[in-house]
């Protein structure tokens, strides 16, 4: 029997005990996909480098966060992103992390050619707010 995709997705979510929050919805204002050969190669590298978890946590993070050079870049970019988004209506409210991560992800790609994967992408079973 044919069912619309949305019904099938909801049915699978219900069967697995997942909430609607766990669905694979892209955050608003996500970076525009750039499917150049360079971008595809960087995405493949990001997949291959894997993930890590901090002690006492089960949240997976992108392994590039362990790189000292990356830590310097991201510190500067995070300050800039915070300043840029201060006037955003969701600033420091529920769901703000998705806007923050999308902006960080875009700037890391544009300035350093790094494909950074946010926690929401690596932890499909967790609802981040």
C-alpha cells in the first residue's frame, strides 16, 4: 500500500519511539550547499576524520575540534558570529544554537576551507535547543 513519505517518516519515528524534534530538519538559514569538487573533497575528509566524545558525555563532536589551529580559528569566528547574531530574534533563546552553528559552519568553509559538522548533524538522536 502506498503512503506519502511524511506519513512513513512519522510512522517510523513512532515505531522507534522518537519525538518529532529528532527529525532531520535543516536549521533555518543553513549555508547554501556548494557542491564544487573542492567542497565534495572536504566533505569526504570530514567524514573520514570521524568524531570524538568528551569524558562524561555521549554527544559526538567533530574530530577537527581537537586540532589546536582549528581552536584558534573557531575562537575568533565564534566571537564574530556572536556579534553578528546579537540582533537576531532568537539570540540566546530556545533554538539559537542552530543559527549559531549554521553561521559558524559557513564562515569556517568560506575563510578556511574547513567542513565542520555541528553536533546536531552528528547526533541525529538528540534534540538540541
